[in-house]
C-alpha cells in the first residue's frame, strides 16, 4: 500500500515531463520545467498526506502513534526518492526511446513520428467530460450532497463499537474452531476455585445413615438404592419436591425437641426456601403442642456428598447433601424429636432400616428468592487483579517500546512484616462490598491467616516471625494460593503480592458499563489506600476489561480528535499553497465525503463493528482521500490556467473563467490521478482475497477509498468548481491581474 504513495508522485512527474515538450525543446529546460512544476505540485499533496499521518502522534494509543510516525516518514521519503531518482530516469528513458525509434524507422525505411503536442487523446477526453458535466454541474453537485447526507443518516444510528480485540483469522479458520472447542470446558478458576484445597490421598466412606455429622471425617456417604428407578436426571435443579423418611428419637431431652433434617440433592438452601418450603412441612408433620423456636432458620451445613448405588444394575449417582437441625419448644414429653431423611428432585432413594417410615406429607422446596444467583457464567466472568507493593510509571514514551526493566519497581514503604500491614490486607479480602460483585477470590493473606492461626495460634504474626512463617506457608501450605504464583520474592522476603478476583460481571460488557464498574473498583481501592497503614498503601487494580473498555473509549475519542486535526491540517496546507479559503474548503468537504462513503461501506454494506482495524483504516486512507482532490484544486488555482488554456464561448464571464481553470486542472492532473488510482486499486484488489481478516478488510477499504476519491475528484469536485468556484482564487490584490481575472477573455472557437 505504501507503493501507492510513491506511484502518485511518479505519475505527477511523468505527466509534467510529457507536457514539457510543449513549452521547451531541449532536455535541460524540459527537466528544469518538470522539476519546477512537479515538486511544487507533489509537495502540496505529499506534505498534506504526511501531516495527516503525523497527526496521529496526538493519539493516546501507542500503536497509532507509531503507525502515524512511520507512515508520515515513509510518505516524505517516497517524495524525496522519486524526485531524486525517477526524474533523471525520464531523461535516460527519452534518449533510449529516441534511439529505438530511429533504429526502427531506419529498418522500415521511413522517418520517426513526431510526438503529439496538442495534449493527446486523454486531454481531449477530459474536455469532453467537462463540457458534459458543465451542463449538469448543479445537478451533479446536489445529487452528491444528497447521497452523502443520506449515507451518513443511515450509517450513524447503526454504528457499533467493537469491545474485543480484532481477530485476524476468518470465521472458518482452525484458530476460531479451537477457541470454540476450548469454550466447551470450564475455566481453570472454576475447577480450581478460591476454596480449592489439595485433594486427600485417601478417602473415608461412611454407610450408616444420619450417624455422621459435619466433622465426622467422612469423605462420602454411601448407600444402596431402595429400588431400581428408570431415571436420567441426577442434578438438583434448585427447586422441586422431596420424599422424606422419619425416625423418632428415643433419647431423653429437656423442654426442647430437635428435628434433624438431612437433604440429599441440594448442597445448600436459602432462608426463603426454609421459610416457604421447610416451615409448612414441619408445621404439618410436627405434634400439635410443638412450636418452632425463634431463630430456627440457620444456614444448613454442607455435608459430604451421598453416593446412591443400584446394586442390581450397578448404576451410581452422587448427590449433594446438606444438614439442618431445627429446635422446637415442646409442652409435653411425647417425643424428643426426630430425624428426617429427605431425597429431593429424584425418585432414587436410599434403602433405610425398619425404624424409618416414609412421611405422607410431601416437602416442596420453592425457587430461591433471596439469594444472589450468579448472573454471569464463570467462564465469562471478569477477572480483576489488585496489586500490593509495586509501583508502575504512568508516563509512556512517545515512540518505541519501554525497557522492561523500567516498567515497574518495588515500593520502598511496603512491608508485610508489620502486623498492621497484615491486618489491612486481610481486611481488603474479607469485606468485599456487594457493588464489586465478587463471586470468588484468591487472597494470599487470607489463606496465610488460616495457616498462621493453625501453626502459631494467632494472626497477625509478629515482625520477627513473618519471614520464616511465610516461607513455610509457601512451601508446605495446601491452599489455593500456595507456592509463589501470587507473590514476588526477593532474597527470600516477600516484597509484593496480588489478589485475584472473579467478578459476577461479564468480561464482554459494553464500554459504558465496564467503565462504570471500574469506577466502583477505583473508589474501593482509593478508600482502602486512604485508610490503610503507611506500610500497606500503594495498591492498584488492573483488568483486561479495563484495558479493552478504556482503549475503545480512547479509540473513538482519539479518532474524532485525530480526524479534526487531519481536516484542519488539510485546510491549512491547501490554503498555504493556494491562498484560497474557498478552494481549501472544497478539498476538505470532498475528503469528508470520501470518509462518509467509507463509513457507509463498513457499517451498512459489510455490517462491520468499528474497532481498531477500522479506525486505523479510516485515518490511514484519509491520505489517499486527500491526494486526488488536492491535485485538482491545486491546479485550479494555478496562474498558468489563464495562460495555457483556451477560453470557452460562454455567455457568463465567471463561467468562462471557472471552466477554463477546471479544464486546465483536469488536463494537467487528470491522467496522473487516474494512473495513481489504478495503481492503488490494483495493489489493494489482491488483498481482498487474502486469508487473514486484517488484510481482507484493509484491501476492501483501500479499494473503496480509491474508487470514491477518484470519482469525487473527477466528478463532483469539478462540477462544484465550475458552479461555485472562485474566479480569482488566492490573495492577488497587489499583483498584476491576468487578463482573464480582470475581464472575461474573448471567446475562442471550440476545439
């Protein structure tokens, strides 16, 4: 694509060289005239294009800054190299061409044909096109404006900003298929949750129903199924009916009776499920003179799972299990209480002894209404990392990569040996506000607290105890944060740590929602830093979600800012060369029209989301969009137009001058514009068939911009100049007026 810029300058030199024989006969004079015309003309477009790229240095995105600097330098180098190399080659080509023609003529026995000096068939073709468009110049201008406004009107409401990094592979590529396969598996943070402990090497299987409490040491409860059941559903759905079996207690008791409820199926129950499900069941099945004691709705204890096996078929199912003891006030001594064994959500039950009787009343557990269900699947939850003990510079280099040794350092004031530092870090993990939506967390200090209390009986440790005990924890702990994954060590001492959190918030949320959620984390971490002891301060949080959301937000704002700078530079550069505000504004409007057409192509034709690739392409191709219109407008303002171009016999004096200037512009630069467009379109056409999505999009957008630019430069822009163009462009009040600028020239016969 960079070749396109060089080809544009080459065509300018070639066209002026071809035209030079009409004004000079000897080669040095022709070369001088070519340089004088081509350097000034190509510098107007090349300089403006280079400035449009260098304007990206104002972007906050490093990739865009580097890209803009690289392209700006490339464009200017192409201009220098073409002027230094290609122009002398034109002289060499001319001399070789003359010798070949003379040799060929001598072989054929004739004389070499003279070069046509009337401007050639291309000039005559452009004049015919201008005469046609002159008749309909107002119609062409109005239709173009209506099309642009219509395209913008239907495109803006449909703009969608991509919140994900662009994929360089097509949808059918193996990389995308592999990602789809990986998505079928649970995330590692789900399998190895924050409560994950190293699995035991041995397991204790218990068989006696209801004989084992929470701390019984059982790994699993086993029982034989009472009967064979043709059932495929084994998972607890969160609500359903339960078959309950009851055994009366025979031990002595006080004024209280206790009903022990064991549920096979659910591993936990909420308060609303106890009140709306268990309470009606107990009210119906308890003796009349028994009343539920206050505060009976305690959280059930999660028990080892129950494995139910059908002995005949060998089918086994593992069900979650929880246990709850309900205290009731009694007014007689008829019973001390009972055990209830309830099998929920399944017809498969354990074979119990003869002292168990099935309860006729069905226990119905409703859908929970008071617990906070996870709104986001664990694989799509947002990961947030809070770092303690590190400092990261907030300034970045304008260009180039940062040295990794300079990107971070340890905080000198951070000291985990201090008891208050340990207290503050434990509090950070132990008091999560609901607004942060913490679903699970991996906190080194929380696990170290458990290890410290079991090892030395207290937490926090004393200053002199921390180093040794923390080293033992790193090596010997079986917690989910064991090892060195969550810490930075230097010389055996812990210098920094980080806390990992899975938030019940989608990592694919929109930019607005993501930034609002980030603001909550900002406030929490800032408040903690303000309240923490001096040896614990300096925490900051990071997340890929923050990076993506801020990049997208900055991408859009930076794009708008860069576009404003680009259009401003285009106007100023054009004004510097033409001294005409009107013509400069026409160039800006023409360029804006190309950008609008590109946006319509991306959003409406291809239904693309606006992401990094699209933004880079818009900024990148503004250089192409500027070139062709700049060439035409620049030549329109040239003084040579009134000298070298014959006037047309129109009645309106201003129309004569406008047509004369426009004809000169198209004759001078039309061929170069079309040649450059053909070269650029040809190079981008083959990119459309690439496998990588990046090149496919880039090729399609480059092809679209090239076609739109050349169409606007040779169609609507000349029509606008012939309809509303300035008769005397530029500031020439103090200069001698040309005849055509003072009065309309005499009509000349049509060619």
